[in-house]
């Protein structure tokens, strides 16, 4: 029920905010020189003359049956436009998340195991720099290094999946790294703090007193208990990755969902913007729900019905 209520609340906020934006979609489509009668006729054709509640309920009903309507600009079903772009955006988000988790857990565990040593100070300094880096600026640096100077990777565009997995992955590698660096820096610091906190617990000292080695205690006892706050941050970071695709896809000229949202905002194609933003919100809510469920598997003291 909580999941459904959150989605309904998100849909209401998205609809009201976009509807409150100044301007008229029909006027944008017809141009500034269009006659009032032509604009009025297009407004009626698009259903923009109907009351707010009627349009909202029609939108909800359409989403329930998979009918998202037709784009004002492209004249094609919105569901088809979104499906075409998700082929790029979902792999990009997954790649970014995998890079984030790999870098963050490795750095966080290493620094916690070497607390207050040179390696700890060095890695934490790097994470501080990573947090301060804007995604788009770091993306430009990657393009200058790997595309312009070394010419190892393409500076933009998407090769597609028709020629195999590797060309597509290669096209998304720099964008994925651009999205992952900042998130990995944040998650690394959270992982370090969580592991250090568990290392101070009594059961860890008891395990060490029984003769278990530091590495065995870390991997067998500490990590599982430290994963709850780490998993929480990972769920929140997925939202940041999805939001970051809007900027990164435009930097790398990728035909993904983020670029579709950007173009639709510029074209005042609000029906596309509304459905895209709702999809992103639903993905974030569902991912965080899955993270909550995973708590019960990480910590047996947490019951699924308590979440």
C-alpha cells in the first residue's frame, strides 16, 4: 500500500507542477504567428481545454492500460518513444551503478581496514575531490583525454546493439564513468564509516579474541552488518544516476531518455515530459522498495512485514 500511495502522490505532484508551467503547448506547436482560432482548435484537439481533474484521471487511466497518449510534436505513441530510449538509458544506469558499487566498496573496505594509515588518507582525499567534481565537467575531461588525445573511445553517439554487445558498451563506457565517479566517492565514504563503526562492536573483539584473523573477521562478520546503511545510500544514489543521465546524455549526444526529456521540455511536449518523469519516479520508488526488502536478507532481525 505504501508503494502504491507513493506512486499516486508522485503522479499528482508531477501532473500539477507541469500543468502550472507558463505557456501553451498548442501555441508552441502552431508558432507565434498562428491565429487564435487555429490555436484554440488545436487546444481542443489535444484535450488541453478539459478541466484539470478530467485530464489527470484520463492520464492515470491511460497509464493503467499502457496507453500514454501521443506526442504533441512527433505525433507518435509516447510509449514507443520511451521504449526506444530505455534501450540506452537502462544499460547506462546499470553500468554506472556497477562501476559505483565496485569502486566504492573496494575503496571503503580498504580504507576502513587501513584506518589512519597512508592509504586511508590518500583514498579519502581522492573521494573528497570526486565529490567536488561536477559530472558534466568530468565528462568533458574524459572526452578530451580518451577521445581527443588518445582516441580510444568515441566522443559521443551510440553505436547501438545490432552489431554486438561490445560496441554498445564501448559507447556507454565514458558516460557511465562520468556518472559513477561522484556517486562512488560518496558511497566509499559511507562504506568506510559503516565498516569502522561495526569494527568497534563487542562481537568483533570477541571474534578476534577467539583467534580469527583480521581479514576473516572483516569478510565473514563485519561486512554483512555494515551493509544496511550502505544499501540505503545505494538506493538513494540510483535516483541521482537517473537524474544525471539528463545532463550526461546531452554531453555525449546519446539518444536516451534523458535527452528525450530535454528535447521535449524545449518543444513544450509536456505529455512526453510527464510520462518520462513519472517513469523515472516509479523506477526510483521500486528500486528503494527492493532495497528495503533486501534488508531482511542482510539482517535476519528485520522482518519483511515490518518494512
